[in-house]
């Protein structure tokens, strides 16, 4: 009888371990999913930075973009982490509030004013990867 109790406990521990592994791996992979963006096409925007957040896990740029009708629209752009941008040669002060920048980004699937940044061109600068 003791053998069955030990074997049952080992089996329960294995099942619980596999279940925990599945839950944590699903959470980790979903965090970096870009499924809500149209990653097969780029949207090009030019506008003025109204807010810039250099924070983990992602940077955020709020861009005021003039429309064809003369009205401006606020776009929210999700970027890479600060650590990744530093590795790619960006510095925190390369983009500042008031700068005019151009971006190529993947728009949200629902076509609202949100993008996953791909490339950024600072005012008077050269286009570089931002993701």
C-alpha cells in the first residue's frame, strides 16, 4: 500500500509541474505576441512627438500627426525595450518631446491610431530600426 501512495504523489507532482510549465510558457509567449498588429504591411507617419516614455518592458511614443483635412490625430506607437534600443545604438535623448520624426510601423488590426514601431527617422537624421 505505501508504494501506491508514493507513486500517486509522484504522478501528481509530475502532472502539476507539466501544468505549471504550460501556464507559464503560454504567458511568456503571449507577452511578446504581435498578433494585434498588421505585420505584413507598413504604415508611414510623420508628426510631432507629444510624449515619450522610455520604460520597460516597451517604449512608447505619442505622435501628433496632421491629416489631409488639416486636423491632427494622436497616434500611440509601441517600441522595443530600452535595453534593446541601447544595444541597437539608440540613446534615451535621441527622441524628445517637440521633435518632428518619421516612422514606419505596423498599424493595429482594427485600423485605429496605434502602431508597432519598426523604423524611426529623427529630424534631420537617418532611418534606423526601432524594434
